[in-house]
């Protein structure tokens, strides 16, 4: 197109006559005014009006698809169609959904999972329940609490490198029958399949109680085992040494001793009125 030049005529020419010749004159006058107005349009707009198609107009406007203007894309249409709030997720080609991050009770605590009110925040609850094993690649630091809790009923493991139980408490040792005591105390600590225990018995009156066997162990030993037994006062037999033994399947400790006159150990009577015995040992369970 050839653009006219010149100044805009501000004179309103109208023949005022309703005849073909006069109408033609009026149209020519209007055309002149339009051309003169166009002459004052910038060359930028002139070039845009001269463009033959949309691609040429984009080039004139400096719009380059993929660079400073996004070309049409079905994925963008799908994003534009989202009508709710939350995190946009591309679930398939040209398909978008809105999702929210969720936590798991007693495992992961999550705040603002859809990101609407702020950044999603992930944290651990004060009490965590793990659904499976925990593998540590480094040091397990228990911090200021410094405690590990085991269940009240042992979940025994066949793995030689697995600690599966810990417990500590008290139990009541007894000679049975009508025995009365000045002191009748005992305590134990169980670590895995080992039970460390200590018994102190001081007899007030032996009555019909046993003179050699203490019952009431908190755990059943799985074999014959030997334990330290020290008679401090009032032994029913004059002995030079003593020790305790446990038998597999029995919750008892039997005291064996040796006298000055005998070179063999025997189940000599130990407990009597006023006798005090300290026993300590380790049970294999």
C-alpha cells in the first residue's frame, strides 16, 4: 500500500445537494480526509496494517513463539481449566489434576499440604510409629531422653545380632512352707536372653521351709547353670564353700556346699533360724 502524505484538512465540505454528482464529491472529500489521517499514523502501525497474515503481524509485533510468547498447547488449556485450589499435577498427556500432599498418622505430620495458605511443612510427630524396620547408616543419638522401650512381652529373634528384650524388676524368693524372714528381697535385670539377678534371704524362723532350695525365680533357665552363693551367718551346716545351681525348666536355685570333712559338694542343709544367704547369678533363658 502507498500511504499518502500531507496535512489533514479540517474543513467540513458538504455539497448540501442530494444528487449523484454531489454525493460523489462528498465521498471523494471523505476519502481524502481518511487518507490524510492515515498519513499521520506511525510507520509501525502502517507496517502492521500492511501485514498479510497473523504470522507477519507477529513478526511486526516482535512476538516469537517459544521465545517471548507461548504457542498454543493442549496442556496449557488443561491447566487453564483447573477450577480448584491445590498443587497442579500432570497425570497424563494434556491432563492435569489438583492434588494435596498428605501425612500419615503417627509417622509424618504435614501442614498446609495443598500449599494454599503457605508452603507445605513436613515434620515428625512427638511419638512415631514405624511400620517396618529402621536401618541406621550412622550413630543413633537418643538425646537427653536416652531411653529405649521394649514391649512387655518379648518378641524373640533368632538373629544373633538382634537385641530383642530388656526388663528389670523385683521378685519374691521363698523357701516355702511356714518360713518367716527378716529379709526377703530380690531384683533382676533381663537383657536379651540373659537374666542378671540377686537374692538376699535372712531367715527368722525356718519352720517347714526348705533348707537348701530357693524358689520364685522370675524367668525359667534353659539349662543347668552355676551361681554364686555366699552364706554370711547361721548356716545349718558348718561349710567351707557354697554355690547355687539352676536346672532347665525349674524356677528354683538349689545350694550345694562342701564341709571341712568332705572333699565333695553336696546338698547340705544351709537354711536355719538366723541364717542369711546372698545369691547372685546369670540365667540363660
